[in-house]
């Protein structure tokens, strides 16, 4: 149950991070329609990078500690810049959330690694070679 809450918290932080990226990019441009367009483009870029390197099913997932520091650091940096732009509350929330995200990534990664190396993984590895042809050859060897 605790892991579900932690995963949900990490997701909410990641969503808030994307909102912060939008606010940061649009604020740097000066707002308006141009700021909205730049904000959306920045979110798309950051989400693509997140999906490529940090997401649980990323093809090129970074190592555990690097990933935790990159994700939490990114959230904290966006929060710090938002503080500088005058968005004190949201900036402070993101600064604190960055630390929480580092810890959540580390804990969630440990539980994923435990599941990947548990008995189910051994069964999957054993069954990976379990094809129709291999079952036939095993039966013929038994006779």
C-alpha cells in the first residue's frame, strides 16, 4: 500500500514539474500566445526526454542514482528558477518536491529490482526456453 502511495506521489510531482516547465518557458518569453506556444513546446521536449531516459519503461533508462538525481535535480532547478521569476509558492513546492522525488525514485527502484530478481523472474527465465519443440524433445528423452 505504501509503495502505491509513493508511486502516486512521484507521479503528482512529475506532473507538477511539467506544469513548472510550462510556467518557466512561457514566463521567460513574456507570456501571451508566444509564451503559451513556447511553454507547450518545452513541455513536449522535457516529456520526451523524461520518457526516453527516466520513465520506468524507458528504452535507455539511466542508472538508478543518476536517474534519481537527474529527475529530482530537474524539478528543484525549475523550482529555483520559478522562485527567481516571482512564483514563490510554486517554486518552493517544486524545490521540496525535488528532494521527495529523489527519495521516491530510489525506493521505487529498489522494489522494482526486488521484483525483477524474485521467484517470478526465475520462473520466467526457466519458461523462456519452454517452446513446443523443446517440450517435445524433453518428452522424447524421458521415453
